[in-house]
C-alpha cells in the first residue's frame, strides 16, 4: 500500500478541479500471469467517457489486478489498454494521469487534512495560491471543508476516505479507479457514501471504475457492470439487464437469481 496518493499528473496547466475532459477506456485482449498462474485471461472491455463502471465479482476473480494494470502497477500485461487515444501498457504509472483510491486510504498521519490533499500538488510544484484554491475546491466536493486543519487520527473512517478521494481528484486525473473504497466502512455509512460518491462522479464527469464484490453497491450506483470470475468477464451490461437476464449459471448464482 503506497503511503502517498497513486494519482499522477505531470501537467503544468492551471486547473480548477472542475470537469475533466472524459476519456474512453478501451481494454483489448488483456492477459496477465503471476508466475505460471494466469489471473487475467483475455479481457475485452470498453468503458465510455464519463461512465461510472463497476468490476463486480467474488474475491480472487482478478478485479484488483485488472484495475492495477490500468493504473500501471504490477506486472506488464499482454494486450492493450487505451486511455483515450493512448495505449498505456508499458508506460510508467505517473505518466498515465490516473487517480486511484484504495480500500485503506493511508493518509500521512503527521500532516493536516489540507496538507494531505495538497501533497500531490506540492510534488508537482503547483504555485501556492493555486494549490490553496484547488485544495479548497476538492475538500468542498467531498464535504470536508470544515476539517481542513484536522489530523487523520481525529477523523472517522468515512471522513478519512473522503480526504483520500479529495487527495486523488485534486490533481485532476483523466480516470478515477476505486478499489473497494467503501469496504472498510460500517454498513450505514457505506450506504450513504454510495450516494455521495455518485454525486461526486457526476459532478466531475470523470470516467470511473469502481471495484466491488458487493452486487448491491455496484447495482445502486454504477451505469454498467462487468461481472468477473476466474480472470474472465462473464457478462457486461446495465445492472437491471444483467440481473434480469444473466448470461450463464455463474452470473445467475453470483447474483442470487438462479432458481
Ligand atoms: P480480486 O481483486 O477480484 O479479489 P485479485 O486481482 O486481487 O482478485 O487476485 C486475482 C488472483 O491473482 C488471485 O488468485 C490472487 O491470489 C492472485 N494474485 C493477486 N496478486 C498477486 C501477486 N502479487 N502475486 C501472485 N498472485 C497474485
Ligand atoms: Mg481486490
């Protein structure tokens, strides 16, 4: 787990944490092995610009591995991963301009909320006045403006995850990748955070992939889902359609629609 945000953005253009130009993600015949074990087996998926997309599947199905491959972490896969026009396979993570939020958010404990969010901008030598503006905008978007001077240990889990989101979006990534970002939260908070996450995603208009093993979570907030098992995409579609017409016995069983 990296201690700092995995978000990368080498651009020096002024930005305002507003809407990012949405890009398509085109995953073409992507395979990946750890040693002799193939964990992604020829994945083909096209995610529309601005779409809120879910990778849904049981533990071990390859969701995180695929997400990490999009971000540029882990072994180099076979196949192509296009972000907009650019095939990013083989390029360094920090050149991809992709933002990633993990299940455990690992904020810097010795830095205030504002400093945590500013960290990625400091690294990019963004001028102080602009940093302040963008940090404020990002904190406002996640509803954490009033906590700017607090320290992570003074925040609840949900609040820490909001700060982690702010830290990721502040650098205006092209794509937002969320790996089970709500799994560490208690059930009530998780339900509320879903709606907030959806609102944030719509406001940013950013192409987003949300990884979860929780079908209700995927179904309530995502435009489309890809159901995964054993490194294979079993079905892609809108939640209602997948639920009403499961493509095979695995999907039916996993969604509990088998009868
Ligand atoms: P999910 O996120 O769907 O739970 P993962 O992508 O984490 O699944 O894992 C898919 C498969 O790849 C699992 O069988 C897992 O054990 C294996 N795997 C993941 N990461 C590694 C690794 N670094 N080394 C070896 N095997 C791994
Ligand atoms: Mg995972």
